[in-house]
C-alpha cells in the first residue's frame, strides 16, 4: 500500500522539488530539519544535503541520522521508522 500511495501522490517528485527550492527560501544561517518515514525519502534528503554542502550552499549537515529514543517509541510506536536530518545554510 505504501508504494501505491507514494506513486499516486508523486511523493518523491514533491520531495525532490522541495529539496531543490529549499536553499532559495532559507536565510543565511537558516536551519532546516526534515523528518523522513522510509528509506527512499531519507536517501533523497541525505544525498541532497551532502551534494549542496559540497557545492557550498550549506555550511553544515547532519553526519548521522537522528532517531527517536526508546521512550518516544514506547509512547508512539509509529515513531520507530522516523529519521531526522538537518542542514544549515551558509
């Protein structure tokens, strides 16, 4: 069902467009944090942040993914698959 929803909603295309336009709307030293819920989304965010850091758009990006703690997952079982990545614009 997830693959069908992703395809019907063009989720990867929307995320790709968002990541492409994001540097234009961030102020200098602006910060962004993105939560992803499956590996496909996380891969796009990770590659985009790394590429834009290499191009000099971002001054710093998350080296490692941030995951919810055990307590959070106990309170909210759907949080288990969540990953967070962040970036700071130059």
